[in-house]
C-alpha cells in the first residue's frame, strides 16, 4: 500500500521525494549502502530499547526491509509530531499506550484485526489478551501491548522502609519536607495524587473534583524538593538518600538500578485507600501509522516486537528494564532477570492498580499542575 | 573626503541587501507570522483545528500563572544580566591589564569551557552543588557540618547556572571593547592626578560602554529563553517561560497556546530591549549635552 493517493507520481510525500533524491545521488556516486538496497524502507518512531540492533537487524534481514529509527523522548511530543503531519513519513510507532490509542480518534493510525493477531494474543498473559480495552477505540483495536510496569513510590530501602510507602501520606508529612522528588513526566505524577485525594482521574471530573486535585498538588509541592524530568538526576538523589522517594516514575526508574545490583531500590504500589486503588499500570504499545508504505511488513514488525524472543530483548535494555506482556517470554528470563524486574510482585501491583488510560480531563489537570507549580515558590 | 549619501533609490544598495532580506524573511518573519496565525487556532483530539478565534488569547490574558512565570523569567533575566555585567567588567579589565601575560591562556580556557556542551556543564554543577557533592564534601572535610551548602534545586542554583553559562558573552564583548581603548587616555588621566580607580571609572568604563551594552543585551535575550538551568539545577520547582512553552507544545500538545506564549515572550523581550535602548540613548544624549 502506498501513502500517495490519486495519481502517485504527481503527489509524492516528503519521504518518497527525499528517498528518490537520496537514492539517485548515492546510486550515481556508487555509494548505495546494503541496507538502502532493501526492497522496502520503513520509518519507526519509538522509545529507547526498540531501536536495539539486536531487535532491528534480524528483522531487516528476514524481511528485506530497511528501518530508519526516530527516537522519542516524550510520548506527547511524538504524538504531536505525527499529528502535525509526520504520520505521512512513518509506518510504525511504539510509544505509551494512551498515545497509541489516541491515534484512533486522531485518524492517524491503522486499526488492527484481532483475529489476525490471535496467535500473538495467545502468547500474552490473560490480562493483555483481546479484546484489550486500553487500546480500544470505538470497538476497534489501535495497537498491541509491548512493555509495561507500574507507577508507585520508588524507595531506597537503605534509607526508608517500604512500609512507610504503603500510602502516599508521607508525601504530605512535614517530616519528609524537601525529601520528595516528583518526576515531571506529563500526567504520571498527577494521577497518583488524584487517587490519593480519593478521585478517579480516569473518569469525567467536575469542578469540585478538579479543585481537590489542585489542593493535593499544592500540598505535594510544599514538600517537594525537586521536580525533575531527567531520570539520572532522580536516580542519583535516590541512591545517595537525598530523595526518600520518587513519585510518578515507578518501575521505569527502578529496574536499571536493580539491574546494576542495587536491589535495595524498589517500586511498590500503595494499598487501596477508601476502596480506591492507588497504583497505576503503565504500558507501551506498538501501532501502525495510517497508510504505511507496506502494510504487511508493518504488521510483521509489530508481530516481531511482541514475539517471546524479541520481548525478552525489549525487556532488558541498557537504559531501562521493563516487564513485557508475553507470557511465553517469562520462561526465557533468568531468575536474576526476574528478580530485577520484581516479577514476584507484578500481579500484586496489577491487582492494586488502575490501568493508565486517556483521562478525559487531562488538559485541565495539566493546567492545574502548571498553575500550582507557578505559585509554589 | 566627500561623504556618499546612501538612499534606498540606489538599486545596487537594494540588491546588496537582498540576501539578508531573504534570509530574515524566510527564517524570521515568515515563521513569526505563522506562529501568530497559529495562536488563533484550536486543538481537538490533540490535533490542530483551524478555528480562527481568540480563545487561546483569552486564556493567556485571564490566567494569572502565565504572567507569574513571565514576570519571574523577566526578573531572572534582569538579575542574570546585571550579575554577568558586574562580574565581567573586572574580569575583562584584569585579563587585559593585570594578567595580560596570561591573557591568551585565560581566553583559551574560557573558550574551551564556553564551547563545552551546556548539558554536560549543567550536570557537572549538580554533582558539585549536591548535598553529597564535591563542594559539601570539601567543606565537611575542613570542619563544616554535613550539607552546609543547600543551594541545589533552588532558584539560586538556577541563577548560578545561568550566570556560569552566559558570563563568557559579557566577558568577551567587554574585553573587546576595552582592548580598543587608547591607553594614552588612561595615562593622561593618571598624569592629571587621577587615581587608578578614578581613571577606570571616568575613562575606561565610559569608553567600554558599547561593549557593556552589547554584552548585556546578548545575555538578557539569551536569559529569557533558558531551559536547562531551571529544569536541572533549579529542580523544576520554579519554572521559567521556556519550560512553560515546552509544556504547552509537548506535554499538553496545545500548539496554539505554545505559539501565543512564545509571542508574549518575544514581545516582553522586545519591550525590555526598547527600554534598554531608550535608556542608553538618553544617557548618550545627556553626556553629549554635558
């Protein structure tokens, strides 16, 4: 399938134009690399880890395809880029699941036929099998889950006990003043605070509920020492004890430290409060961008990313280590890897968590975050 | 020597400005117009919708927190400009007159530090200023209590980062300006009985004014857009305008709002520079009148 509509030769997109020019130039100079001689060129927008040569190279060779990677550093930014028109240049995307789901209503994603991926779903844990609500839009599937984990307090047990963090209450305790680090990762830190305030942020909120979120964020900022976007700064503070906890990060900022042998660092999920679960399950997903250059190969890449063998590689990367939805992959992990990934705790975390989804009032919540931060100091 | 009067009727002159006009038009004026047009649109499902309304501007003018952040940005930029200028004057003077023998070496070291990646330098400051960092470790070793300096993740740390990263701009412009001062003028002042300090204040400083203004303007403009220092060294708890704009574009995927805030920042910067210019002009006229 080609992205060009109508008369293809008169309506090239930027990709085909640049490819044509580049290929002509290189061919003329006799410098065409082997990968550029592949039958198909695909563009893949993804988080770190997905770009690993261990994953990409075997797929390229097996499918006679050349993949160029566009790494994203934040999911909304990646989505904004696609929505602004870059969807014409991309084929496959692997990003946070709410943003894959949003590709549906935005009209920039291809829907998947669950039956076509029945064998993939079969290899997943039952919790991720079709019909999988978090990636559903209007009864249609927008993508396949690829990696996951939970958002909860990240604690260095050398300096604090896990017991203290069975609730988010210490975030507001004066004894913890200037010892809290909040991760500035979009809506990730807002959702747990809303849950602590007794509000389910994933449903439509009224003004009173939004005001409650405002108050809880205001109280959080009073105790917060730093709001950081950079993982290394947060991890450093956690390791030297200057931060007692990281809020809004969870397993995504834990596992690489545990991989390096720092098993005293753990992410947990607080106990339900007043009947409301306090944890959040985050998930990354792979989706196909509207009108891929080769529909079959785009689907093959999704299938590859979710296969047990590749899932293990995806789980165990240089920067972060994460869980994968593939049940069959579990047998391929070593005991050490399972320990690093806190696999013995994963279903307890799951049971105590909401699934991170598209929140109807997210823009208002982000605005409240911005307002309270501006007034904090 | 006859003075050649240049006029816009001169075809050759018009032609010679064409490349610059094209460059400015393509890479400044057109993007600016597009940014302005964008600010009148809306978003739906995180996609741009061509609505042509004033909703975003109504939001910008009705939300006090945008102005709190803009005001904080302006103040931080002004303080940074003043600090950089105050620090750069003695450094530039010292390089040229007191440490002239090592002037080249000092310049080379400064250029090296200046060209080192800002991310690296800023993270270096985190390791230096941290409670368990190099500074506190050294202080503790000589008898100070643990974590004696608790400046990291505060607006003061942001300011340290801003001054550190922007200081070379003022040092180099002021040093260049001072280097062009005729040394005989300073000697004449000393011969007439002026002390070294008085000669500096009454001769060197006024003659170095063009460099001081140029450095101040450069630092001020760059300070308005700082992003890394408040985020990394300031701990993100006192966000400045660049972070607000980033959040609007990226986290909220609200490009019209980001565009409107960008324009607000540009207007604030331009207004501040106009005031700078007016003050400089007034002062120059006053000196000429005296």
